[in-house]
């Protein structure tokens, strides 16, 4: 997924690792793993300042897009429905 405000960074989730690449050079800027759970989805807030990762445990991790620091870990719940 491309960072929405500049389009100069590509975010990719593979297994438990998030990688960030520069565009168009495709140089790896950052690689991180903040959980032992597999990343299922990545999305950005509309202004591009935050992004979120959804994982296999049903949790959502919210990060600052510039620093890539974890801001909040939202725990999923069990037994819905």
C-alpha cells in the first residue's frame, strides 16, 4: 500500500514483518516486527499521518506514519456473533 499524502513510500506486510520502501528507488527504508501474529491488512488514515496493521489475533496496531512508532495496540475480542 502506498503512503497516501506523498506516494513516495510503499508499505508491505509479509508474515509478521512490515517493510517500508522508497518509491521509485525501492530502497528498503525500514523493516519491523511488532508482533508474533501475521499481518492481514494495512491501511492509512485519510490524512496519511497514521497507519494501522490488522493481525491474525484480531488486534489492530496504530502507528505514526513518519516515525513508524507504535501509538496504540487495540485488542480484538472473542465470541462475537
